[in-house]
C-alpha cells in the first residue's frame, strides 16, 4: 500500500458534528470500523484513510442538512457512490463524514421526446439502462465498473463507448448540487445547448466532490441503434493494432467501441472468462447504425485492418455472444490479476493524441521489460487512452519502487507527447503531483476556484489540488 | 438604443495606463473617437459604450503585457474579435482598454492525424476553413457571421451545424489564456479526453472575456464528408416544421443542419438574395456521410416530413446551389431588416427542450401578433433554439416598450419550459437579469468564481454577473 498524505484533523468539530448527525439520522448514521473502512476503500493501491462516520441521506434536503452541519463545524464531507474510483478519491485524509448516496437511487423522470433522463446520483449505469430498455433508449457511457452516475459525473468518467458518444462532460445536460455552504443550486436548464453564463455543469463534472455534492443529474440519452455489430480482429503487433485504430479515427469511421487488448491481456481473459480468443494483440469493436450503415462501417474497418496486417476478423453472431465478449473485456481488470496471484494491480491511465499512441504504448512495453515489470495493456485506443495493469508484489520493496518509477515515467512521457496523466480515472490523491507537471500555472487557478467555492476546504479535502 | 448601466470609472488609473500603453505600442495604440466607437459597437440594440483606447497586440506576450499594465492600474481590459456579438459584450461601461485581437490571426499548427488545429484568436472561421481545404478537414461550427474563433470560444457560439457537431464547448480541446494578473496558462493537453482536474477549458469557453483573454485555441476538426446533400422542404405551418424537426432528432437522424425559416423570413431572403423559395414555413437541411448513408438519411427525412404534411422536398443539385442556399440563410439577419426599412432588429435567442419547441414558437408568434410586433422567426430547430428578429421603429417609444415586453415575456416562457434565455448569443449586458431568473442561486457561485479569478474586476466588467 502507498501511504497518502494525512491532513490535520479538527477533532473537536468532528466530535460535535458526529453527535448531531447521529441524533438526526439514527440508523442511517454508522460509525462501525468495517463500514468506515469500506467507505475509505477504493479499487486502488493507495492505503485506506477511513472517514469517522458514514451517513446515508435519502433526499437532496438531507444532503444539504448534512453539509450545513459539517460546514458549521468545519468537518470534511466526502461523497461516496460505489467506491470504484482508482486514485484514492474517497479517502478521508483529515477524517470527517462520508456521505453514501446509494439510497438516492431513483430515476426521477424520463423525457423520452427530448432524449433525456433525470436521475439521483446513486443510480448505477446498469440500473439506468435496465430501466430505459422499454423506451428504446440507452445511456452510452460505460467505464466498465457498474459505477453510480453521481460518481461517474464527479470523475468525468468515460470508457469503451467514449470514442463515439463522448465522456460524461458531453452527456451531462444539467446538475443539481449542494454547495459547501449547504445551498442547493441547479447549474443549467434542460435545453440542449445554452450560453447562459459560466459553465458550472462542466465545472462540477470531474470535480471529484471537491466543489459540491451532486444530488441530481440530467443526462443525454441515445436511441438504441437499429443495428449493433460487435467483432474482433487480431494484429501482428500492438503497434499495428494502434495504427489500425488511428486510421479508423482519421477516416472518420463512427466506431462505437474500439478496444485494444495486448496478447497478455487476451491470455488472461481467455482463462478468466473461458474464451478461446487468439492470444495475439486484439481489437474488440462495436459498430452502431442502420443495417446498411453498419455493414458499410464493417467493410471500411476490414479494409483498414488488412492494410496493417490484421487478420481473423470475426463478428459476434448473436447478442449473447456480443455481451459475452464485452463482459470479458470489462472483467479484464480482475482477469489480469490472476496472471500473477498474490499481486496487486496498479492501473495506469494516460491519454495521448492518437498520432502518438502507437509510440507511447510501444515505449511503455519496452520500459516495463527494462524494469522487469509485468503489466498487461488494455486501451480505449480510439481516444488515445490506454491502461497498463502493473501486477506488483507489494511485499517486494524493490519491485514497488520500480512500479512507482514506471508510473511516474509513463505520466511524464504522456505529458511530453502533449497528452495527459489521466484520460478518465481522475486526479484523486494519486495523480496530484502529475497534474502539477501537466498544467503547471493553471493549477493555481484551479486552487483559486476551490477556495472561492469551498473557503473552509470541507468538501473532499486533499484531492485534485493542494491548498 | 437601450442604455446599458454605467460603472464607476477609475480616471487616474485609466490615464496612467493609457500613457504607458501609448508609449509601448506606438501606432498599435489608437484612441481616435471613430475607432473607439467601432470597438464599443456590436450588432445590438444596446447603446455604444466606447473604450478609452484600443491596442492591437500581435503575440501572447504582448497581451500579457497589456493585462499586467492594466492590472497594475486597475483598468478594464476588454477583448475584441470581430464585434459581431449581440448583447453588448464588448461595451466598456467603466471605460478602459479594448484589446483588438485581429492581428493574432495565424494558424499555428495543423495536426491532421489528430484531427486538430491550433489557432490564434483572431483567425476567423472562414479563414480557417479556407486554410484547411487542402488537408480535407473542416471546422464545423458556423454561427453565421464570419466571427473570430476567439470570440466564438468566448461566447460559446454554435449555429447551424451544432445539431450534429455540437457547440464550441464540444469542439475546443484546449486553450491558452492570459489571466487577470497577466499569467499565461494552458488549460489542457492535446489529448482527446482527460480527467485532469477542473475543466478550465469549459470554464473559459462562454466566459465572454470576464475570466481571461484567450490567446490560443486548440480545436477539434472533422473530415470533409464523402457526400454532402443540402435540401429544402416546405411545411403547412411552423408547428408542422417544428414537429418534423423533433421527429428527426428523436429518430436519431444525424442531420448536419436543420434550419427553420417562417414564411416571413423566406419572403425576406427571396427578396434580399434573389431566390424563389415557396413563401411558406421552410426547413433547410444538410446531410453529411457516405453516399449510401446520405441517401438513407434523405429517405428517412422525407418519410418524416410527409407524415406531418411536408411538401416540395428539393435537394440542391450542385455545391454552388448549396452554398447559395446557406449564404441566403446566413444573410437572413440582414434580409429581414429590409422588410421594414428604418427599423432596428432585436434578435431574441431562446432554447427549449425540443419537445416544447413547437409550442414555444407558436406562443411567440401569437404574442407578437397580440403586441402588434413584426418579428420573422429563424431557428436552429434541431437544438430547440430559435430567434425572432423583432423589427422595431426605435423612434416609437410605445413600440420599443412592447418589444421590451416581448423579449422579457419570451425569456420567461423559455425558462418556464425548462429552457434557457440564451441558446448561443450569451449574456453580455442584455441578458443579465434573465440569467438571474434562469439559474437563481447558481449565479452567486458564478460571481464567486469571477471574484476568485479576477479580484479587481478588470476583465470585461459589467458582463454576465453583477459583482
């Protein structure tokens, strides 16, 4: 485990606020060690920093009440969704109260004619899509984990479909949020576009709970396509697969998903998900459109793939087979960990301009070899975004140090290639030094925004920018 | 003319700063009345508030230098592009210095493989597209006027193509900006997506020069489609045309442009642009895609149009004819003013959820009739956004008052329909009261952001939020 920085605790304030919250919320206030640990835990290599208590609000008014109580006593407030973030986002370095939003799980309104839905933050993406099935609409953003939509909004999540449908920033129309003083605001109307003042919607999307607690989300939906075709295609090298992805994007192919798995990842998911994919670099693809449109896309992609030596193009014959393929892709994080039992996966997350992708992935593989590290690679390559899942024996200090070295080296490389240290996982605690490297002077203005909107630094302190 | 609020002037500071700037910039410092008036003027009914001087920087460093000089003496700094904004955005209610960015008109880099371009703020959208023609790429956002890309970024512009390609918020990858203290920042890398901290890019997009001066813009480009087909289709009523637009969007038709003109607007552009379009409510359309894809889109649209009584569907046979049609649409603002010579056009700009569009347009027409106002309607109806160009005899106080009443009534109606008081023109001075009505408590947090990033309120003061 990596120790994250600890911040000074306001013991007296915490004690007072906890007392008030306990009395007010009864059973919905919990301070047992197990539940506290669970709310500090995320899918991460950063050590747990548990909050002092967890409260389970059921309404926006209750969230506002919790924030007002904590604000009055200058106690940290940390929003919690499903705990699938990867950079220590829900840790409590100064203690405080975790606000578990999972009971705010209602779909409040479907505006089918406007292709919009209004949800509470605790609705998960799978629950939403199940709910929407009957109206012929779906919400495309899919980060893999069955995350909550509040958490996905807070971390500007993206994932496999982003190449076609964009990220959360492109699919959130408006938010309701509780600000640091307990005021409830709406950031925008339901209009599809607007020039009405500063874009508070986009300011809150990706703010990781540090500027406000998201209590309601208006999302843009998509019609379920007439035709969906999934496929896989093998390549002689990761470089060739990346080049195929780059050519498809440059051609303007509206591919809905285009996922790279290196040979090691394919091997892992074959074993974990009982598949028999050829153990070579692979692109998993999905095309959305009309019947004719999808056929045309498939034909174009095959021509591109052939040009760089792709082979074994195979479409999923049934929806069942398609779902199986994507389930396997989503389970890759768990699958790769079985390659080396007893290890912990460090998920890296860089994103570079697509023209630099093949070079960046190739350099990452060479560097892992040089450092004696094992790190299967998967990537949302249509966006220039990839992850290596470093499998590290956490009891081996030397290996830990080499893994740290690799992570820093890779982030630096991505930044040098005009890319970013995080395509989708966010900054949390883990990426704070790299944000500074990436955007330098701009981070001072992020800090100024944070201080302006949360002067006492009670909203998820110790994340994104140091104050 | 409508008088805008005047703010207190810092006479001593202005005098000192002007003296320094004059010495430093020589001929590129101008303080003649005509040039000052031109830089206060915008395409608007709000009275001119001229700056005290205009400076023409040629580099980011020069912009930073101007801002540092003005910051030292607490003098307003107002960024100026082409002066086509509509809500008094470039007025100088407290005097100060207009920073004319038209000499910063270089295309700095084309990253064709990444579908990106880096431009200075003074590049106009037409100049950019001319520049890009040889590489087979184009920049889709088209607000009608040949605006500068800096100005389009600052006002979160959109226009005819937004229904398919989004607005400026969706097409700006990264910005370089000079902040209120003269610091130059970069808001993001060139990666296609990122979760690296607060979205300063989207915070500056639409900030109308009040948070920073944009000195460099990295834009997302599109490949020029294999096939482009423009067409027109008449409808028995504005209501039917709106319903056709709504059905096309709900169907998921990826129409590139879908513009409504009411019968009065058609009549005006027929006369102004020497066309002979049927003088009935009209949709002007454009479809982008492969040959087969465009044919499929046309077929789908025609079926939808027929369902609501559309007739006279006619495709533009040649690129020349297509350009003529869009030129006429773009000239509509000028064309409608010829309907009633001697009047001034008030351009309204509401945007509602598309399910409410037909109702909103119908109500607007009825209200204009009731008030005895003439206001042809054009609209980017695929986005739920429309404009009525109220043709007002500014010498008639009663008519002026009725026009004011209509504007207020329409903004209130749009807000009541869960829409916005501005789809694309921005807040400037003219929409400030409506922003407050639309977003209420949220505007206090906009003001907090403004105070944090510009504590002395020198960047385009008196716009968006009152401090």
